C-alpha cells in the first residue's frame, strides 16, 4: 500500500507542478505579492496531497518564536518538502537558490525572477557573496523574510552537517535577527527515495539569534540549534 500511495503522490506532485507552472503564467503580469500568494497556495496544495494520499501530516512547532518584519531564516535541508512548504510559513518569503535554477524554463524563468528570489553562484567565490549581500539588503528593505538553507543542498538523515559560509555572511552584514529551524522531513521524503511512509513531518522553530554577534559565535549557535532540533525530531519520528 505504501508503494502504491507513493507512486500516486509522485505522479500527482509533478502533474500539479506542471499545471501551476503553465496556468500560472498570467501571474507574471500581476503584482509580485499576488504571485507569492499563488506560490503559497501551491505549497498548501502539496501538503494537502501528502496528507490525503500518503497520510503524512505536517506539524509546525515554535511559530511564536518568529518575530514580525524583515529577518533571516535558516534551517535544515533534508528533503524536497522544504522547497514548497517553507514559503507558506512566512508573509513575504525570499528564498536563496542556486543560480542554475533561474535558467530552467517555466521554473527559474520566469517565476524565480517574478518572486524576486535570491540567486547565488556557488562557483563565483567572494563575488557571489557580495552580490548575495547586496540583494539581501534590497529585499530586507522591502520588509521580506530571507530564507536560506545553510548546507546548500539536501543532506540525508544522519549525515554529518556541512554548513557553508553564505548564512554567516548574510547575518554579519544585514543586521537583522536570524530565526532557526530544524525538521524531520527526510524521514518521510528521503533525498533520493521513492517511498513516502505515513507519519508527521515536524518543523520546529528554535530560538531567534539576535543581530550583532561575532561570526564565530553566530556559526556555533546556528549549527548547534539546528542540529539539536533536527536530531531530536528525527529520533521522535523513528520511535513513532
């Protein structure tokens, strides 16, 4: 039954995605915030399909830890789930994405540009960080929430952490709070796995790291908070 449900969901996921990309093209003529609301509607639809088809529920913990207004959001990346579920949780999300995604027809172009997401060229070194900081300041000035996944790519459950420098660079230059989160999504949506076993995806927002800390102190707090929450949630899911 899990195999059949997983197959149906995976087909539905890509069908709904293509329908959104094709029939959402008129949104490129609407305001950016209208387009963002449509993006969030797609994310809610995906969560609904997960629940109805695979019996995978979603639980959000610690939402009260998220302050209003512009901020930096950083957390664990285990699954494709984060790519559509995180924007649902914020008013005006701005996600840091690898630059190559912006070259994908009907995905990065035109939508990545319409949503004003933040591209980062991982091979451009210091120039990429400077461009990321410059654009980050512009989006924060518009009152947005910048979402970054510090490891840059999906990490399998249980893999050792591999945090990149981009999050610390943003934190030390943008002077805004950083909200942390951990999750267990990789248990139910593995990085390269086909099966979607039933259960509850939990995302938990931890403490908000205030601006003004040194880079070294920030990086230590960031990794410790994210990994502690994620490891606990994965352990909970494994017991259920």
